């Protein structure tokens, strides 16, 4: 479903060029749970953002079902993301002045859809946040904030969820809960691509891809 063909991403720095991605080729099948792992600076977050249509590569082709993502206009690519991809980040990215329900419903606006509050409420309850719909992010624990972010990511029924260190700010118990919800999405037929430093997600993964210095070093 997702394919990278000889993808590079080069940044200029005072010390010369930095090859964040250096000739990466990768296929992700529909319904896979893929873990991208590597040390800081290995290129894993750059790879995730490139796969998700968020960061144009310097070279190579990124395609979704045979469609070149970066041959699209920015507007077309934004529509593609809204229709197909849900995002979960380490820092949650919740709007502080909105309550839980309205934070989840933000995904509806991104897609231009008209999801009802009842649909968002059902997701909130499914993710164990009953009674929290009127709370602001400042009134939630870190684990609850991440579950709100997952509900927002799931509202548009995406084909893919990309997650950048989704357990990085969580204790082990809440990390297990969050990974369990991502696994449930996967078991329902969704595709998950997750970046992580640790091994917590390994038990859910169909494949674990290790990156170093912008290159895939091995898969298992």
C-alpha cells in the first residue's frame, strides 16, 4: 500500500550536508503493523513524516496505492492525509482551550466531514474516557491525553495510523494501554507505522525495521 523507492532527504548544515534519509526503499502492506526503530538522528521520524505525506523528500518516490504523493499539489496532499492517515505524536498536540470532545472533533474539520458529536463521543467511550468529554487537556493525565489523540486520529476511519514515539511521555502502564488501542486498530484491518526508541511495541509488530544513519540496517 505504501512504497518508498530510493528515497533521500538532505538538509544543509553549517558543517555540510546531512543525509537524514540515504536511499531508503520500503514497502508497507495494507494491514501491517510496522515498527521503525533506531537511535536519535537515525532518520526514523523523517522517514515517518515522509511516508505520511508531511515532508517532501529530496529524491526518490513515495507512493500510496501507486499514486505519487509528492506529485500532488499541497492541497491535494492535505486532502489525502485527511482521508487516509491518522496522526499520533509524543507531545499529544491537543488544543489547550478545547475540551476532549472538541479536540476529537477537530479531525472532522480537517477532512471537511460532518461527524456528529455522538460519533466522537462513542470513540471517547471506546477508549476508556467516559465522563472526560468536557475536560480540558490540563485536567487529564498524560495517558488520557494520548488516548484523546488516538480518538482524534481514528475519527475519520483512516487506512493508516502513523505514530511518532506515542509512548515516550507515558509510564509503562499507560504505554501498554496506548499500544493496546493501536493493536486493536491493526486487528480491525488498519495499518500502523510507529516510530519508537524502545521495545514496548515489538510484541504487536509484524515487522521491526532498524535504521541507522538514514539507512535501513535490518528487518525482522
